[in-house]
C-alpha cells in the first residue's frame, strides 16, 4: 500500500502542477495546438486544463495522504488517464495529429495502467491480510 500511495503522491504532483500551470498560463495549450484568440477560450482552458486538473490532483493527494482513500483515488487516476487515452486514440485515428499526441497517449496508457496495477495489488494485499 505504501508504494501505491507514493505513486498517488507523484500523480497528484503532476496533476496539480499542470493545473496551476494552465490556470496561470492558458497559452500553454499551444503545446498541443490550442491557441484561443479570445477571453472565452482562455477561460475554458483555465477551467478544463487548470481547474479540472487541480480537482483531480487534490483527490489523488487525498488518496496519498489517507490510506482509506487510496483505492478510490487509484480508481479515479485509472479512469481519468485511460479515458484521456481513449479520447486521444479516437482523435489520432480520425485526425492524424502530430507526434506529440503519440507521446501523450503512451504516457496516459502507462500511467493509467500503473494505476490499475496498483489498484489490483492493493486489493490482493487487503484480501490477504
């Protein structure tokens, strides 16, 4: 369980870091081709990439800090990351975007898969004890 909680802490830092970055600089969306030209677009990037990542990161941090919340946090991490990967796979298939999308989907599948592995490992550890 300690390793799973350490992994949650790592993921929390990633999500929280991305959230703060996009809240402060919605222009960071240019890294993936999102360049809003008006306030509405910038506010949307702040909300979806900033605020949502902050919320997910906070829940992951809660799971890292409190053993009772570790499994729900791992489930959230798995569903969020693998959901992103599924959406990205559709986008790659339909839109043939550049190489950054391949790197992102690989990172999402790996990190989401690690959440699933940790979730299964913690279940086995709970059943064994």
